[in-house]
């Protein structure tokens, strides 16, 4: 099925969880990352309970420091 990750097309298997997507992207630890699905922030403890649907839009944002 087709989803969008940071506005780029991405093909994933049907019934994929958000956690499995992050694992496939090498982001399973998520330290310093925020994740939203269709503009709704998902807390880290819920990643394995969120299943993706055709056309979902996932936004990944990495925290940075600076001033």
C-alpha cells in the first residue's frame, strides 16, 4: 500500500504498524524524534498499536539543538 513519509511516496505491506515502518527506516529507537500520523502526534508507547492505512501521511521530525 502507498503512504507518504515526509511528503515522499513510500510502499509498505498491508497491516503494517507504525513501529514496523520506523524499524524499516532504521529509526526504531526514536531518541530525539517526533512522529505524527495525519497531523496527530503519536507517543512512543503507542507506536506498535498504530496501524497504517492507504494514503496515510507520516511526519518525522528530529529535534535539534542550537541557539
